[in-house]
């Protein structure tokens, strides 16, 4: 849970959770998602959330994916109603698999580049470039890190 259970059940944040939001440890979206999940079912949790490409992406542990989506997508639809935005739920897997599910195209590879500053290089086929939607860069950087490099081969 990104915020404490008390804050998830109330409309105000305690001082500890407020401080986390002010310091950027928790995003306002994460607060919204935590509260929405608590309304759907107590104890549901997620790893990360971010907004990009006109929707909210929620990264969950792979074993919790079905529970968060719910039977016939019931929980996902409830989340969409509570947040007022389209939701995409992604299981936390290897970087390549997560990226493919998030942006909806095939990824050629994800490589960790070592040096003075470590970063990830995401390799995408030039043929897939035309299928990319605006804002895909934010999705990639939210999943693999801000220093990600995107190359088309």
C-alpha cells in the first residue's frame, strides 16, 4: 500500500503520508489508486502507478494481476469509474515483457548499459515505430527509469 490503511479509508492524509506526497515519494495518482483499491477490496496492493498516453498504468506483482483485474474485469472497471480514467494493469515481470504489454508492440530488447552512469537501452524495430502512440516515452521511462535510451533499429 502506498499510503497507510487509515489514509486509504479517509479523504485526508496523515502527516506521514502527506510528507511522502510532498517529497515526491508518493504521487497523487498513487493516493487515488490506493483509495480506490481499498474501496473495492481491503488489502489490495500495487507496486507502482503512473499516468501516460491518456490512461493510468498500475504495475502489480504478477501473482496479484488476476485479483486486481477481478472476474470478467469487474475490479478494473470499478477502478476506471472511481478514477475517471482508463486503466491498464500490468504484472511486474522482466522489463521487456512489461514494456511489450504496456505499449502494445514487440520490443527487440532491453539492455543495461554500464559506465559512469548506468542506464537501460530499449531497442525497438523501425517497423514497429509507426504503431507507437504519443506518450510511449513516458511509459518506457516510468518502467525502466528516467535515464532510459530509446533506439530504433
